[in-house]
C-alpha cells in the first residue's frame, strides 16, 4: 500500500507540473526558437523542456539561406531535417524561418555570372529555385513560413535598401510570396519584421502590406518581432499594433519574443543584426545573476504583455519565444558581445523563473 501511494504521489506531482502549451491551448500556439543541439539529442535536458512546454518550433538559424544553400548547386538539409523529426515526435508545429532576407544570405546569391551584381532575372531565378527547393522539400510538413524578413526601412522611406530591392525592385516581395504559395499551397505565409510597434515603421509596414493585399499577393499573417525591454515599448502600443495589423484582415503572430533586462545606448526597438554598441561595465550589470527586484520587473513585464496577447487572442495565431533559456539567447551577444542577459522564462539551468509563473498566472486568471 505504501509503495502504491508513493507511485500515486509521483504521478500526481508530474501531472501538476505547469505547461505553457496546455495553458494557452485554446488561445494560440506557444512557440520557441531552438538551435541544433536542442533538437538533435546533444542537449537532452533542453530537448525535454522544449518538447514539454511548447507547441511550435522555429529553427533559429538552421533553415536560413546560408545554412541550406551555402554555394551554387549545393544544398544541405541535415540540420533542418532534425527540426522536422523533433516536431513530429513531440506533436509540434514547424515554422520555417526564413526564405528571403538581406542577412545570412551568401554573397554568391547576389553576384552575376559575369561578375558584378546579378541581373534582375538572375536573382529572381535564384530566389525561385531556393524557395521551390526548400518549401517543396517540406511541403505539407511545415505549418508556416517567414517568407520575407525585415524588408521595411527603419527610417523615412519605404523599403530597406537591400540587394533584393536594388537588383529586383520593390516587387521582390510579391514574387517571393507567389513562389512560396506555388511550392506549398497549404502552408501559411508570413511577413516578419522587428520594430512594428514603432508608429512610423508600423505605418510603412501597413502601407506595404496594403499594396500586397490589393494585388492579391497570398499573404496570411504578419509577424511582429517581440524584441522588447523592461520599459520599451509600452504594452498599450503593442496592443495598438496588433489591432492595426488585424484591421488589414491578416492574422498576427508575435515572433522572436524576449525581454532584455540590460541597459542600452541605442534605440532598444532596433533589432537589426548589424547593430553594434561598444562594451562598458555599466552595460553588463548582472553577470552574477539577476537581483530579485529585477526578476520581479521581468515577471511584471511578461504578465503585462500576455494580458495584451490574451485580449487579442482572436487576432493572434502564435506567440514564439526567441530562445529556450537565458544561456542560449542571442541577446547575450546583441548589440554588445559577451554580456550576460536574462531575457526569457527559463534560466541558464533550465529552471523556470518568476516570469514563467507570472505568464501562467495570466492564463489562469481569465
């Protein structure tokens, strides 16, 4: 009898362990961006945590152009395939990230066969071949694709002055979505960008998306990257941005969600990967751990954000955290390399933080 009671106790404790994917099951997908070691068995503790807590997975880097198509006529899919296998095993949706981006795309893509820049026709052909190859390989198995990433300018104007725009023209976005739709008619197709809460950039993004919609371009949703900080942007502006994009008739995805706890010299809303700031001790104050008062600030911030997300759940399809734990977050090296940031729900030992409990409390308080 004693042994039976112990078994019941163990089972009941395991069953009571809080799980994000279950807490928001009726609202939206809860996603996470992972690296290869977290899905291919090299980091089993991280794999177990990710599989239990999340309902969608994004390859943080392994499905970008430089990883899959590093050279002309050469493809490698082993790393990307591991995410598909991981997701199938653990009943998770796969989000493909990303097909067309100005960064992490090899230089050869933009070079002409005769030297100099590629021609418009050369670059369109390469874009089409890449999308057909990648999306076609995973047809029916990838839930949705970030088709175009970060094409809107941060300053005045319309689109970023990327090689895609300079060589093809502003219609490169339309072509990318049409190629993706042809390669997998059933996959969801997203435009993904950072800084979408900023009113100026939001207006530029909305104008671009309206033009695409008017031309019948097959776009299903907009991804609002959530690279936030403790104070920026105000939660009310996040709410307003979600509603503005939803008014276009598009679903909204909160993508790349993290909350930096570190000070910054520059605009905290600019998550351009090329951004760099000089290091200084005062900009890296939490090397030995996060003080209790800052832990509480982080918890309060996440609670406020998830209150916004739940209010807008009819508009949202997914909320994806950009990293599993503090130790694997890209923010340890952005925009200053070698810092110790604490931006996620799980710490460096994969233990839940007060922010994790705060998010669950929001889910339970409905």
